[in-house]
C-alpha cells in the first residue's frame, strides 16, 4: 500500500502526464484542419483563380476609416505576388496629433491591381496601431560624477511626474502574411480562429473566400520601440511580407490570442513581450522543445518545493547541516529576487524567485530554532538551544567560513567599487542591489563550500534533503536550456551554469560516501565468511573423529 505522500506525488505526476497529452492533442487539432470532402457546402480559395493583386498601406490618426480622406499612402506594391517575400523600409510622416502623445494607425489593403481599395468590392483589409503607450525607462547616470549638463536641462523641462506617465512609442516594424494554401474549407465546420479573418463572396454557384490577410503582432518587440518626441516629424517603418501556411497561421492566431489574454489578466507590455520572444526568436521545433522543457520545469519546481518543505518541516536537529550555508542561501535568494524586481524581469522568472525567497526565509527560522512572540506591536525573538553534536557541526561550519571570508569579502568589495566607478546606474539603490547580486552570482558558489566541508568532516551526506536536491538538479539542467530562450540578465544566465558545478560536487560526495560504505561492508562480509568457514571445518572434524 502506498503512503499518503507517495500517492499525492503519483497523483501530481499523473495529472501532469494527462495535461501534456491533452495539450499535444489540442496542438494537433490546431495545426491540422479537415478539408472539405464533397462538392456541397465547400468554400473554394479565391487565390486559386490567380487574380492580379496590389498591396497598399495607409496611415491615419482615426481608428475607423470611412473614406479615402485624411489618409497618407506610405507603401504601394503593384503586381503583388503572394508567393514572393519582401522587406521595405519607408519614412512615415508623423502628424501633430501623434506627436502630442496621440495614436497612429496603419490600414493594410489587399485589392485588385489598378483599382482603389475603396472602389473594390473584393478587397480585404486590416487595421494595426503603429504606436503603443509605455512608461519610458529612466536614464542611467554615473553616481559619482552625476548628470551631465544636457541631462539636467532636459530634466528641468519635464514635469516631476513625467517619468510615471505612459508616453507614445513608435512600432518600427509591420509584418504581413497571406495564407497561400489552396485549401478547400468545409462550410459546416469552419475553424473559429480562421473564420474571423475570412471574407466570403458568391461567384456563380460557388462560394469563395478572399485572400486571408494576417498581421503578425508577435514580431513587435519592446526592445525595438522608439519614443515619439514633439520634434519628431518622420519615423522609419519596415514593412515585411512572407507567405504563411494554414497550420502555421492557426497556430500564430492562437499564440497572439494567448498574449492578449495575458495582458487582459494584468500582465504588462514588457511581461507579454517576454512571451513573444519565446515564439518569435525560436523556430517551431525549438518551440515544441520549449513547451516540454517548460512543462517539466514546472513539475520539478513543484516537486522540489514540496520535498524541500517536507524535509525542513520534519527537521528537528541541525546535525550535519551548515547554518551559515542556510543563512547565505536565504540572503542570496532575497537579493536575487530584489535584483530581478529592480530589472523589471519577466514574471516567468520573477514569481518562482519570489516563492523561493519566501521558503528560504522560513528555513532560516527553522535552522536557528527561532520563535516569534508578539508583545503588543513589538516582536520578541527567542532562539532554541543546540546539542553537543550540533555544536560540533557549528565548529566545522565556523572553521570553513573563517578561511573563506579572507577570499570572499575583498572580492565583493572590490567588485562594488569597480562598478561604482565605471558603470552607470539609475539610483544608489540600484547600485547597491547590483553590487550584492554580482557578488552572489560571481562568488555565491563559494558559500556552498562550508556545507561541503561539513560533509567531508562528518563523512556523511545522509542529513541532506536528497529528494529535493534531485529535483533541483533536474531543474538546474533545464535552466541551462531556458538561459538561451527567456530574456534575463546576463549574470542570472551565468548563475544557471554555476549551479551545475555545485550539484555535481554534491553528487560526487554522495558517490564517495556510498563507495566507502560498500568497501566497509565488503570487508565485514569477508571477515564473517572466514569465521563461518573455519567453524564449519571444525564441526566437520568433530563429526568424522570416532566417538
């Protein structure tokens, strides 16, 4: 009979497997569309008639367009070939309304050549905003020399709350696609995702759908945005076009809807941009790998947190455990969380870091045997006593930290002074957090050495939470993959590879201790076997000697 914990873990793994299988089935349903099997109720592609098309891009400050007035033609592609890929950069005139923190829209028309889009009954068009609102990123300065004269003059012109207000930013890229597959849809089972992009016409007895035009919003990245100033009269716009298959089109529609849903749930433009980067900056095969990597990362994160909490919840003694390592791990985790918060990192990285920091704070309370009682509004901290074995562990711990501090502290202080002299920061707080986190990332693995030293002195690793370590080890290697996919600070990316070395050393110690046990057991078995053989020979002699 399974225990309660094993049953719960098996249930979680079972739910995870069902989730992965269900997601694969849903993805298959997205990329595969059943074609029309008969002639009745079929919708034919208008592109199969090979019409002569023209692509026109207009700009206007109005979100709805009723006529050709108040629009500017920025791009006109005659003899437009839906099979041919192209990219063109044009200069767009920025109206005064847009310069005054307004909005500018692009109207993209696909129509018959030689006919204005307003006079073509078989045209298709889409609307896309060329601007978005974001709070500008604060400028970084040298904290010792201060701002330059130009920066001071610019700062005096701005109101005090200017940095807190959203400002209109320019999207310098417009990516267009046309679905080119000669696919015949079944009118009774049209996919809902594609249906809203379809415009159908009756030609004789047959229903045709006009070319499906699509705007790839995922290609608009925050890093490419440009602040629109009052003095800006023209801005560059890169219009790129490429054909797209039906399966990829449906997949891209679902991904854009998912990003839009994140924003509706409160995700900022920057958080949604991190998700965009996963889809845009990787090919489809790596994207599929990313999905499975993310799913397993989530599973191992949950199991590691669960086993870590379970281990420390039952922990009554700190024998064999380095208290200094626990304190340092808590400090470094909190500093990393504050650093990621200051860098406005994606919630995909920030939320797990915050949960980890909370768990490390709770583990410090357990390690120090701390109890908190409240006397009114004033907390009173009480610490428990340590046994003789625990004091022995603390002796080894302090011995390791004594020699380690000679190397660690000068390196951290030197790095902080160097960064203050040579690197620009937003504020003194930003410099302080960056100095702490650089010390954590660069030399943090050194604080794992006290625990390794305690393990060596006590010739034991049985006191460590090996189940949690195993799941964290899997996650560490998964983080190596994520380090090249999700946008994060370079120092955080390097720390993923640093953790690999730490876990490998722990595994080596476990292997070395188990090897010592096996050798000792082998020697014990050999000695016992000799005694048994000698006793058997003695009994044999006694039996064979006559009475």
